[in-house]
């Protein structure tokens, strides 16, 4: 880099993330011998987003952590060779910037990563940038090397970087004011689930057997005249009782998502990849084997939580009637009707216990 010895050298970096990936890119801003401002691409790094569903704000925070790590590495390389006068770090996530400016973080995941970022680049000035002018956004858009070489935003960064710093379109104060608004809006969207328990759920969950739970539910539905009174309990009665229980359990764990679906709004990340829909008030998977020549139930299994007692009793029931089969076959059998979230965790916590009790 041909620079004037007394001219300031700035390190300007950008971070961004999406559900597909996250990354960061850094530029060196210098003043040439002709007193012209030059911006050069220094380094970049990207990673694929984790398979486990993570919220966008957390991915943005992980991208900021990645940025801090390789900026720290760059500073270590430049040590005693080039004097960096100032470090700018940009993110298009106001939530991340609010976390960075907060002194009280209750979320351990967020607090640990914010602490690492501040430890890596304590002297960096964090600012907000529009997503449209964020060069880090290009990292996970599938651009080929030739496309990158022809992309001016990628090679030289935003055009305003060649202006004096006081003319840059940034305002730290207004940035953090916007951050506060963003956090408030999140609090409005993410509401607590209804803590009131359905009386039918409280009554039937006292039983240790899934089949007895269904039978009790049938009798309750007959008593309130939602099912016709018969001498015997039929398969149809058991199926209708099961649907009633499913609706109660789903209302307990997915109330906010069901409400958002009814309003045709975006649902939470834990269910988004399943593209769920409501069929007769029951939450079902919407993207699995859509065109397969199999039953509707197998194509669109019912979504259930993993840690509810009813789910544990359901797994226990199917495990017994299928002669204590292994976990992989058990999962395949259950998914002909039910889609249990984090089913592996359910098996880890309950499956071995069920085997021990059965034996």
C-alpha cells in the first residue's frame, strides 16, 4: 500500500447474516501520495449457517463475532508494521448494535458473544449501515469469482468510504435510538404462551397410559355431548379424542404461531422450515412429501412438542405396540402420523428409560 507516512490508515469492516450463511469483509482505507483516498479489499470470510434453527439477530451477532476475530488477526499481523489509526465495524442489524451498547444482558448466548467481540476489538467504533450498501451481503448470495471481480461494491466497498469520515452517512446516536425501537418491537411480537392449563388436559394427564388418556377423553366428550353415546368406544371416537388432545397441547405450546398463521403473518423460526398450516384447527407439516402417493396423514404429519408429558406417553405407547423397536424405526413409524420437534432429544431423554421400564 503506497501511502503518505503521516496519513491515517483506517480498517473498515462489515458483517451480515442470513438463514443461508453469515460472514464479514474488511477494507483498508488509506491516503495515497497524491493525497487521494484509496479503499482496498483486505480480507473476507464466510460460513454456512448452522443446521439448527437460529434467529436472524443471533446469526447477525455470530457474524459480528466472526468479524471481530479476523480483525483481531489482521491487527496482530500489522503489529509494528502499519499503524492503524481507527477501526470501524458496521452491521445492518440494529438489534446487534443495541446488544453491543447494553450493560445488562440476561441471555447467556448473547452476553458471551458480546463479551468476546469487545475483548477482540475493544477500540472499534460500531455503526449501523443499510443492508443495500453492505458489501458483506454478497458473501452468501452465490456469486462466482468473475462476478465478484466485476462487483464494485465488493472490490472497493461503499462509495462514501472515499469521502472524509465526517461526510459518511453514519450517526452513532441515531443508530442506538433506532436500536431501542427495534428491541421494543421484538418484545411486542414475542409474547409469553398462555400459562392457563385446559381442565381436560389436567384431568387426563394424571393417567400413565396414552390409550387410557384417549378413553377418558372420549367419555368426557360424550358427557358434554360432543360425541354420541354408544355401548362401545370405536376407532372413530378414539381418533376424534386424539385430535381434541392435539389441539389442546398445540394451543399450550404453539399459541403465538397459530395466531400468526391465522393472521397470515410470519411465524417463529422453530416452525418456519416446516411451512405449517392449519387443518381443522390442527397444526400440520406443510412441506413434506407433498406429491408422494401416500396418505394425507403421512404427507402432513401433526406437529407436537418434544417435552410435553403427552408426547412422552405417546412415544411409550407406540414403543410398546411395536415390540420395543429401535429409535430409528420408531421415529419413522411416528412420522407417519406425528412430527415431534427435536425428536432425537425426546428419545435421548425418554426412550432408554422406556426400555428399562419395559424390560
